[in-house]
C-alpha cells in the first residue's frame, strides 16, 4: 500500500514569508508526528497527534510554528514569518498506535530553505 | 539537554565483519528503544526495536542489546554488507507518559567497505 507522502519535496522561501508543509499519513494510522532534521543534527520532535486527543505540541520551537490535522488524516505544518534557522528537512511519520507495539513510518521529508 | 546520544558520528567497517553502533540515554523513564536507518534524501526506515523488559532482540543479521543499568544500547550487524551503508539513528520513548513521540540521537554514519 501507499506510504507516508509529503509535499512539496523542496521549498525555497524568503525570510519573513509563511510556508505550509503537507503530510498524508498511511490510511488507518491514528497517530501522526512531525520532526525536523537540521544540518548535521538528529531528528527533533515537533508535534504529535493521536486520534481525537489534544495534540502534544511540546516540541514546537516557537509560536511561529503550528500544525493541524483535519479529519484525523492529512496534516499541515505552518511556519509563519520564516527565519533562516528554520531551514531543515521536515519529516512526517504515522503509526498504528498500539501501546508498546508500534512503529513509526516516515515520509521522504520536505527540505525547507529560507534565504 | 541531549537525552539520547550517539557519540560516534561515523564508523567504517570491512564487508563481512561486525558493525557495532552505540547509543546512550539519560532518561530512566524511557521504556522503548528503536533503531532507524536512513539513506540520503529518504525518510528513516524502522530497523529493530526493544522493550525495556528485555535485554536482547534479534532479527536476522541485526541484534539490539539493552543495558538498563548503564543506560546504554547497541546495535550489532553481522555480517556487515555494503548495502548497510547508511546513517543509523537510535531513538527512545516514554510510551505511557509521553505517548509515541520519539527522542532521537544525532546519528552514526556507517560505511561498509567491500
């Protein structure tokens, strides 16, 4: 079946502009995660959606970052007034959350470059 | 504060030999650990996991060892193959307190030479 897809694959934007990144999770997966990987760094957790529960936003680096998940499926990560330090690969993952037994499936990522 | 650390940014191994990738963590509440493999321009793919109630999990050429007292885990690949060349990330989770969010290490780039 289809995996996690993300769009766009690459985005170049000017400092101060807003950007929207999209994630389509695997059908039926109840949990959705956003991470980012800055150059030379590991993956950094941003936000986590699980079913109808309130999202865990503890990893969002500033109030310029927000995310929503519509209808329990597609998610959009929005970065307002982008800064150069926002440049990174933004990765989305989904999982069929089953307590201890779960695996997160990652999309290919969106490479964001802020000039 | 880096809760999951991979102190070796790179590792080079001869084909057919054993690769050992190491990971240390500081949070004693972590109860589930995973290894992911990442090729350039692709998302990470799940490799193997281990629950804190175990100290070893094996899947084919891949074995993960967990030493809770030392807060250390390692991934053994034997025999190593050139196709194993990739970046390997260690990840940990507090499944009951923090849901499914994963805390990742910085990654170790493995190069397997023919």
